[in-house]
C-alpha cells in the first residue's frame, strides 16, 4: 500500500486566503488561512489550476466542488455520517442542527451534530455554513460568523440574522 503525502497550497478568495491540504488528486482539508494555525500561508505555493478552477466555480455558484473532496476524510463514523448529510444541503438552503440530527434518525443529538459540523475539515465544500440555530440565527462557524453571513448572502439568502 502506497501512502500519498499531503501537500499544502494557498488559494486567494474574496473571503481571504484559503489553505488547501491535498493528498494525491483530492482535498483532505480546506481552511481559511488566518484560522488554519499552520503559520505563514504566504509562503505556501499557489494551488494548482484544477483546484483554483473548482473553487472559483464554487464561489460563482457553478458547482459544488465535491468532485475534489476526498471520499475518505479522517473522522469518527458519526462525523462522517454528518459530513455526508452536509453534502445534501443545497446551495441557498439552510437547515438547523436539530433538523440535521432528525434527518440522521437521531432527533435528540443536535449537540453531537453541532460538534461534528464544527469538526468539518473541508469548509465551503461540505457546506457547514448552511447549518443554523433552530431559531434561525447564525451559530458557530470555523471560518467565523461574519464569513458565514457573507457565504449565505453570496448563496442568495436574503437578510441573515445574528451576525
């Protein structure tokens, strides 16, 4: 068995630099550089054209970007179940942590779902920013609440409360 090594890249976006972690041909992590905790993102090489094009299309609403996400993201079985459910939240749609838990057959596991959502290693592409509080307000986002608000507005949401 050959283990592919991870490579880190930088990608400029309208919301700030993004750090991509790539293994082979797939993204295993995507974080905003100011929150990635890996040091100076400016020293990282620019992302290859393939990844730049997919993320550009995502920001323009022309794709989900899921084709570049690793099918084997590291996480617990429950986290992976939640992350698969995130894939089904359509652009411009919002669901609450409680609704997401119910859709997984675990209606009383909203807090556990929130923890799994918070551990999402591939921001944007597994759209955890589309998960909100039951009261419609914005709740935690690894990229920051202001980015969450902007992302929802970018995806066509009208006024978004809580940020």
